[in-house]
């Protein structure tokens, strides 16, 4: 059975030209804006218990190193796990949502780059989720306004983690196209409500029903922490 997004149980580099990602026809070709860099974020604070997750999000686990967004995740002891989560301050509409991200591995971690409306939650489109102990598979998922889900799971025998890859989706009024490193991975056809926007979101969850709980191996790094890094995050608008 396909994994269910942990969020549903609760209730970027320069964008690759969309026509290349999705094989868009001539009707799309003249309707694209220029890539917009996403760098204005709300940093989330508080305990997150959806799907039995264990992390507490804190702004202290989010910062920039030059133009690279960094999310830190670590074990503070006593059953406390701290991590970072950001949500773009603005909503963005149709177009390509692109994340160039270096995702961490580790038992019980679930790093993710994605987007959702948030208020209400749906729709949600996951550019990438990686179960930390299964670094060879990245999950890309579409959740429509009724939470109907379609999912793709590209495999990489060399692993997706600890290296930069570009994860993206392109949102049209009638379908969503997913891609990894510019290679098309899947399409979901359906109509989406006009005018609904999406927040870009980056985070690493700890524990929960999907990845399971961390263990000592999770934190077996030089400083006892894992990092999700995004060197660039962009939105390329599409105007229907």
C-alpha cells in the first residue's frame, strides 16, 4: 500500500523550464513568467503531534548560510527532538514550484519539500518526501481538495540523500506534473479551484507512523544532528 502523507492523518534552483519538465504544448509556451526566488518565510514554533510525530519545531533550527536555507534536526535527550519548519509568507498560484535540496537520511526522519494551501489545509502537493532509512526512494504526492491522493516513487540506486537534487511540480488548472532533476515522473489530471494559492514548505519530521521512531544510529554524526539544505527555491508563474 502506498504510504499516506503524515499531514493527511492530521486532518530552489532556477526552475527547469516547465515545457521541458512536462512536455507542455504550444498553448503553455507563451504564458510563463520569470522564476521568482522564495526567501520570505514564517518560521514555525511548537510541538507537532500529527501521526504520532515526536518533533518540536523551533525557529532556532532554521537559518541561512549565504543563500542556502538550512533546517537542523537533533535529539535533545529526555525524549525531546527539535527540528525546523518554514512556510512561505506569501501564497503562490499556478506554475512550477522547484526545490534544489540536499535531504538527510537517518532512521525515523522524514525530510520534505512541498506546498499546501494551509487554510484550509488542502490541496497539498509534495515535491519530495524521503523516509530516512530508505534513501533510495523519493515520494511525490498529489492531494486534491477532497484529499484524493496519487503518488509516484522514483528510485535511485545511489540514494537521494546527502546530495543536491531538484524536486519540482508544475501546477496547471487541470493537472499536476511532477519531476526530479528535470526528468518527468508523473501526472495527475483534475480541475483545481481557481484562485487557490499554495505556501512553499520545507521541514524535517521526526518519528511517527510512517518513518517510525529514530534510534541511536539516527544521530551518529559528527555533531549529533542531521541537516536539510535548500540551495534555491523558486516559483515560475503560469498564467492560464
